[in-house]
């Protein structure tokens, strides 16, 4: 059966086998890439759902001692260390 195969026939068969293997590898890599993207989207959704509400915006106050303004979340003036 294989005695009448020419070099051209063997090269054609080898080419088809290489193309088939390449196609399988591409499909596998695309499937893995898609599954990784799905996992990343799922983890991003979980992380977004676990985020807490942002803290309330702090106001600005003026120091009675030196007159500089600072964030109201501080208990003392960062410039002169005077308490509020």
C-alpha cells in the first residue's frame, strides 16, 4: 500500500499533520486565554462588590493659634501642634 507513495505524497501528509497540530495548539491557547479573562472578570466583580463605601469627606478648618488651614480629621494643627 505504501510502496507507491512518492515524496510529494509524504510531504503533503506531513504538511497536513503539522497544520492539524498547529490548529489544535491555537484552539487550546485561545481557550485558556478566554478562561483566564473570565476568571479575572469574576475576581474584579467580587472585589468591586466587597469595596466599602468611601469615607466621608473631611472638611477644612483654620487653626486658632497660627491661622493655617488643615484637614478637620486631624486633632491638632500640623504647623504649630495646637489642639483643636
